[in-house]
C-alpha cells in the first residue's frame, strides 16, 4: 500500500485529491495539512511514501517545505509538486529543491493516480518539453556538469534521461541491461552531486549540456 500526505491550502482541492487517491486499492491517504510549515512534523509522524505538495501556500511554500523536508527528515518521502501553471518559476525551483516531479492540478484522476505510483516507485515524473521551457525561462547557467567528467556512456544516458526515458527504455535504446543503466544513473547522480533524476536533468539544462 502506497501512503500519501496531501499538502494544499485549499480544502476543496485536498478533499478532491483524497477522493481520487482513496478510490484506488493500492493507495491510501494518511493525512492532510494546509501549509508547508506543517510538512516536516507531519512527515515524521505519518511516514508517507509520497507527498502531494502545492507550490503556492501562504506561509511556507512548497519549495521551502521540500528543502526543509530533505534537510530534516531521514529517508524523506518523495515529493510530487502540484501546480496550476506549467510554466511557473515555482515549479522549476521545486524541482531544483528535490521534488521528484510535478503535476498540473487540472490533470485527470487517472493521471494523478499514475503520477503518485511513478514517484512513489522511486522514478521521476518528467515532462521533457515543460522542463525545457522552464530551464530556458528560469535556469541561470552553472558549470557543475563540465567538471563532473561523465564518461561517454554516462553522457548518453543523461541525454536520454532528459528526454524522459525510463531505465528500461534507455536500456532498449542503448542495447544495455536495465541493471547496467541503473549503475550508470547512480554514477551520474553521484558525479553531479544531486539526489535524483529530476535534479540531474535540471543540472543538464542549466549547464548547457542540453540546450533548451
């Protein structure tokens, strides 16, 4: 059973998300909080696998809440950001902070459920076109990638990650085993000093390794 914590300042949205999630046999809502200031305490108390996190909240927004969560909670839950606008600086900053992906609030129930499962399963929910637009609009350059000294194969894997391919899809494209791809992904994350695939892709765009 995949447990979910809902964080949103709108009570109607929280109720709607709860209804969608609890209609699934493999998902359950363990709690709701109305502001990012309550996220750390709720995560420690309830131990959710996934947090559905609104980015815009009145006291502590989803970006700061995500940073606090990753800094203060051992083995923190995965964060799936909820947003009204796809081209939103808040979304880009939340991905940089460590969110595993983002989802539009107008998404269909089936998309919300699938997103929770993907992020809860340890994968990142990436929309390459949207990340490209966000990187072009809000991404100041950084030099982390050129100094990371990726191997040629790691560079290929990172480029395919940025295209939104899963480990299995990358394995098929490069004629590698899935475990080999996982090893390359782990090495990429370590060399870039990032927590997950989403942050790796953001760094790839910000460094100029991939052009928006």
